[in-house]
């Protein structure tokens, strides 16, 4: 169910092998971890029929929509490689504020559609995950009470690109958290790159076998084109109506983009070709392509998992050194892993796994609570976006105190903003 933002209320391919908590990164082999599979099965067979993921702690209640966008100016090269002549199709989700948190009635919303949930669960059954685990998950959205709404406010729009092989849907809680801080967030599926993309008519596309550096560079270039196409579509009234309701309250001047893993690399690569992007956040992803020699064309934030920095990843140091004349900052969050920046920690916590099993998952999703990582990342992006939009002189939130005790600034080079 979708609620209007600005009115009152009423408003063909090969498959990639992935694992429950390891598929968030290509760097880990799940079988190397001595997980007690029988313990996992015992823990998860008791999953309730419906699990509400914790609502975010921002000041706004949110809603969400989805849409299929078709780029008739491009043939899909992945489809062409499979012998199918087809225009490039994307699935996107929107998350957006609808009312102040205290003005909301909580409404459960399906976390992912049935075919996607069934596909992912089938992949995970070897690890004891029963049917309907992912289908049972709900996000908690907002129905505004009475005539209270956010109709007099305009919110900036942020785009998101997921990790290689990952569905956009496995970042929905992360996107919702940012929306609750006062943003419109668009998450993008990249077909044949994501493990599965389910379209509005129920049809699906599975992942191509993207493994070599050459294939990754091709996928990266396609992602960059996808991002620019979505930006074009956000100027189309019919698209905005579908994504944000009858009177979308959006600031459509310039946009920030963030991404996880390869999505972080795509975010920076997109700034080199699309000047509508005024900031990029790479969440724990290595860089590829032109970024290594040209850096980012827009202010850059890098957020890393525990132990990763400019010296442990040569692509980071190359891109950092090549990024000139714009603000740049690298932060690390202690006790995190690569998969911490998906919804998987939140899902693991919601399943109430035994402590022994939860600790065994730490190499993949970190030891911090999912609600903590989700909230901190949202607030870091919120402040960064306010800075690049010249709405604040502060690049980062004040990191003193308990809320940010795990966040460390590794490098910072702040430039004066060119504000109109």
C-alpha cells in the first residue's frame, strides 16, 4: 500500500552461487566458516509467520513504492549476449517521508515479493533456512494520522546502487533509515548483475556470470548508464507520480549517490559522466576503471569495514590521490564486516539467533547490532549530503559521544564548497 507524501492521507541466464550471510561479499567463502548447520536449522525453524524489522529512528515516518523503468534508447547488452533483443529494463524502489514519526500509524509492508523471496530461500535451504523466511519479513511504514503530512517540505533525493550480485531489496531497511532522516531514496536493481530481479509482471531475470575484471568493468559501465537514465526519469512527471505519490515533494536540482561494494565504485564512476551528481559515498567497495586515474568529480566519502583503509586496498589509495579539488573523507566503523552494510545484520538480529551462532556470523555481518549500523550510516550520509548541498558547513556529524563511538575518521581533506 502506498500513501501520498504531499497530500494528507489516503494518499534466461546462469545463476550465481550465494549464501545466507556471505553473498554480500565475493571475498569470503562461506564454507570456510565452521558454522553449526544443525544449530542454524534448529534456530530458524521457529521463525514466526511475520517478522517486522525494526522501524528506523529518524524523525519521519516513511512509505515506499516501486516501478519498472524502460530505457528505449539502449538495448540491454546482457540480454543481447543471451540472444535476446530487449531494451534495458530496470526495477527501482523509492523510500520517502510522509509524516513526522509521532503522526504515524505503523503499517507492515512486504519486504520482498514472493518470487524473489522463494529464489533466495532456495539458495539458503542447505544451511537450514526454511521456506518463507524472507517472505515473512516486513518493513514498518507510516500511514499519516488525520490530515497531518509533510506537504510543505521538500526533500533532497539520493540514489543507491547495490553490491555485485545483490538485489536492491536487501538494502531496503538501510534505504528506509535514510528516508526517515528526511530524504527521498531511490534504490536501483541492475538486471543480469543482481542475483535476481523480479519485474512488475512477475517475470524474473537471474544473474549472469560476472567474474573477470573485464566483465566487472563492463557491468560498471552499464551501471553508470543506468544511474543517468534514472536521473533522467526523475524529471518525468509520470515517473515521479508513481514513485512518490500525487504531489511529490522533491528537490530536483542535484543529487547525491551512494552504493555498497561495486555499487560504491559505480557511485564514484557516475560522477565522472553526470554533473547532476554533487556527491558520492562509496560504502566498502574497491574502485575500478577511470576512477583510479581521475578520482571522483564530486565530493567523496568512503565508509569502510573494520580493518580496511587506504593502505590495504590499492584502488582506494589510487582513487584518493587522484581525487583533487573536492572534499574527500575516509571513515571506518569498528566491529563491522563487508556484509554489515546490507540488511543482513538486521535480519539476523530479528531472527533471534542463539548467541553462539550469531558470533559465528561476525566475519560476514560484523558484531554490531543491525539497527546501530543502519542508523549511523544514514546519519553520516545525511550530514555529508547537507554539506555538499551547501546546507551545512559541517562535513560530518559530531562524532563525540556514545552514538558514534565506533566511528573513526581515517583521512580527511575538506575543501571550501562552491555554493551558488
